[in-house]
């Protein structure tokens, strides 16, 4: 079995849900050498998360942002952790809900995602900046 790992930074994005599948693939040309395996994607931050979801209709990403802002409102008065602003604690909660890693099967040198699936960067901060990912490929 071969194991490959690479760390890189994503370009900064505004708050919201962003498809980053192609950006990830541009950093791991080694994927083409994996016939069968697993690709792990990990984000090294506590205020942004990863998800797999709809990659065709942009309204899905808008609706996701709207839903999470209603579900975890910034104007709630029960947060103690607000050192970095009103989007600080809410970003940590959203990250805990969505998660910081994904495992995707690799088949024939490609991510074996469904037809309408894409990898999302879920940026929960108003000014999150560049985000670091670690991608680990394991396979044959």
C-alpha cells in the first residue's frame, strides 16, 4: 500500500459554503496513481469545516448558510466565548456540527464522488482568511 500526504492552503474565501473540489484536486496530482484507496481531507481550523453536498445548484450553498445562521444565531446572549467577535463562538459550534474531516473513496485514480457531490469549505467566519488542509491518500 502507498501512503501520500500533502498540506496546502486554500485561497481565502468569504463567509459561506464554497465548492473546493477542483482546488483540492489541483494540489494532489498523485491521486491519478491510486487505483483503489481512500482520500482523507482534514482542515486545520476550529472555525471552518468540511462537508460533501450538492455541487450543481448554487442555491443549496445559500440555503445552507441561511439555515446555519438561523440554527446558531450570532445575536444570542448566552455565549461567553466572544473574544474575536460575534462570529467567534458560533463558528466553533458550526464546525463541531459539520466536522473537520472527510473520507472519500478513490477508484481508478479519481475521487469516487456521486454525480452531484462536491467538497465544501464551510467558512463560518466573516474574515476567515486562508485555510490549511491536510490530504492523505492511501491505496494501491
